[in-house]
C-alpha cells in the first residue's frame, strides 16, 4: 500500500531553469505540497545510546560510527525544547520559515520504554510551530508498543515519519560493519509500521566496504519490494575515532570518488518510483572529524553534480521504470 500520492515528474517549467526538485521528488517539495508552506527539520539529540554500543548486542558501535563523539551523560544535553528553540532561530534567520518538524536524529531514538519516549515526543509536539516528528532508529528497535505510540500521533494529524537505518540489504555487509542486525529485521519493522499506517524512510549508504554500485542498486530494489515512502542516501564518511578510519589508513578501504557517488545517486533516482520522497541525496560531515572523502563537506557541490548528471542523461526520478514515458525535451 502506497501511503503518499505520486508526484508528476518531470515538471516542465519553461519560465525558469530546471532544478533538482523538478527532477527528484524532494522532501522539501513534498512538504510544501502537503502543508502549503515550507517545513524545515530541526535535529534533536535526546541523549540516547544504541544496543550496538551498550553491550546489548555489541560494543563499540558500527565501524563507521565515531565513538569519541558519544557522551552517555544526558544531563549535559540541552532539553528538547531548548534544542528546538536554538534550531528554529538558526533556520528562521536563514530561511524565514515558521513551521518545523522535530527530527530525533542522534543514535537510536526508540531505545527506551514507551512512556519515556512519549514524554520526549510530547515536549516537541507541544510547541505550536512544530507540526510533527521524524524518528531515526534501528530496524531492530521498534517493538509494537512504540509503533503504536507513533501511530497515535499520526492519528492526531501530526506529520510522523519512521526513519530506519538499513544502510544495505546484504547481511554480509552489515556484519562487516558491525551493524548488529540483518535485512530480516528491516523487513519485519517496515511491515509492522505499514500495518499501522506509518510511512517509512529507509537510510542507505553508498560506498560500504566490499560493496559496488551494483550492491546499492540491489539494496534499492529490495527496499522497494517491501514498499517504502521515503529514502535517504549518503556516501560513507571516514571520520576520526572509528575502526573504518584505521582500515582507511591501512589501505584496506578506499572511499568513493565524487563522480562515482554522483553516478550511483543518479542511477538510484532513475529507478525510484515518483511517489517515493527523497529526504536526502547526500550527507555532510564535520570538517574537523572528516578524514575522507574530502568532497563530503560540500553539500551543494554534490547536489549540483547529481542534478547535472540527470540533466545530461535527460532523465528524472523513475525514468527507467516501465510505467514512465520519455522525458520532456
């Protein structure tokens, strides 16, 4: 069951230059169409840990996750309302926006009991200019009771997204990077979410150790087979304080080049149905933590490269699917 309406792509706009949002069903455009105004995400760190860190499944986290940046002392983390206010001030000054989505982003944001999660989510949704929540978590950390909680908010007409960090459909890859879960957990979580009418955004990483562009395409295919409403794609970052950083220094891992990543992103976009919303097509890393690839700090350079690649190909989101016709000339 598709939870979101299809977007007509591409959009022929002779009055101005075609942009990435004309070729890709972006989250910003989706929210504008859905709510009639710009909605911006405000990232929240609610002080969660992860079962891959605390010993429940493993210790040390994923091989690409920065251990030094993790601080288990939640008392040092500002309250949800304070983070929302500071984030809104920055966004409002930059864009003039007045409506927001609270994005519980850092680590596993369902890794607690239901009532504690309710208290956190309620704090965010009590703000008059917050229209919903987006909750990032692991596929193995969304029991039915928590999905029921998220469904409650959706039934109250809040915008609700469940963001699942899959990264790859290949269990061998997931073991290699010490994810602590497999594709079966993602499948189970997605189906349970859909049973409750919750939209799912799957996180995918291009450039994982041992994977090629073909692996990423297969992951997309399997994710689409399970039905998905949103996608986030970003390149694998090599950051300080990680096992991946050691592997990179030892010559055991080579990150993607910018051109390779752009080609992969364009390949995925062409194979993605138009109704699926791209929440992100790249991801940046802090310059003081990033070791490689150095182009990851230049968000717009990457996005402009993807738009140019699609333009050169004469394609758009879903262009290679059998249900699509030829692009506008």
